[in-house]
């Protein structure tokens, strides 16, 4: 019964994978490597740096931070002098010398706002508050991104240790089965002992395969 269920689960897994890949549900996927392939452990600091540089929410937060800083400069600039330059030729009556003469005039005009009722200071203060809020949001997102990567790295390390433990268990169970078979052939052990050893060995192999799959999944989640 378990064998029938296992074959059905494999068929469903093939169909789901093919559908996710945009292939016909009847397609069968052949993996390019085996679960026994040893995975290289990536460097956690490099993964953290990549997450901070490439995550979309962090890029948006950095853009909001730059916009908030630009708002401060814009608010401060409103209290600065306003400079204007005008150029006129002889066809325009100049304000310096009356009368239409053959002259070329360049005028420079500067305007300073001496008092605006504190409006500029209020805008600068509001812009600084917006900058502080944007900085806090960016720092929170950055800390969360780093924490996500480090948690994923620990899960990957744990999965690798489980593979090692499952391998040791599978090796021991295989040796127990071999000894039980030797005892049974030598008419020292019973058939029940042999069947129990075979069942333990099969269970240990199943745990080892599951641990290898969990290692692959942890690596994919981390990346």
C-alpha cells in the first residue's frame, strides 16, 4: 500500500513541477544532478551584502531617503536670494536712461526675503522630520533583510548537520541489517530479527533522503 501511495505521489509531483515550468502536465522532468551532490556553503557576509544591494524594498527606501534629503535642500533654498538678469537692446526703452538711444543694457536684479513669518523654517523642520522617518524605515528594512539572510544561513547549516546525522544513522542501520542477515543465514538469528533490521534500514535511508531534500530546499530559500 505504501508503494502504491509513493508512486502516486511521484506522479503528482511530476505534474505539478511541469505545470509550474509551463510545460504539459504529462511531461517528466529529469534532474541534472543527484541529492548526493555536495552543496558548497556560501559566505553569509556576501549574501547579506547582496540582499542589501538588490532587494527591491530597500532600493525603494533608499530612493525615499534621497527624496527626503532633497526636500530639505529645496525648503532651505526658498529663503535664499532670487537673482534675475535681463538684457535689452536699443528698441526697448531702458529704465536707466530715458529715451530710445542706440544702447545695449544688461540688468542684474537681486531679491532677498527678510521675513516670511516662519514659513520657511516650518517647511525645513517638516522636511527634516520626513528625512528622519525615511531613515528609520530604511534602517528597519535593512536590519530585517540582514536578519532574514542570517536566519536562512542558520537553517542551511542545520540542514547540513541533519544530513550528516542521517548519513551516520543510515550507515549504522545498513550494518545492522548485514549482521542480521549473517546471523539468519548462520541459523543464529530469527527471520523476525532480519525483518526488523531491514525495516530500520529502510526507515534510516528514507530519513537520509528527506534530510538531503531539506538541505536543497534550505539552500534555495537562502539564495
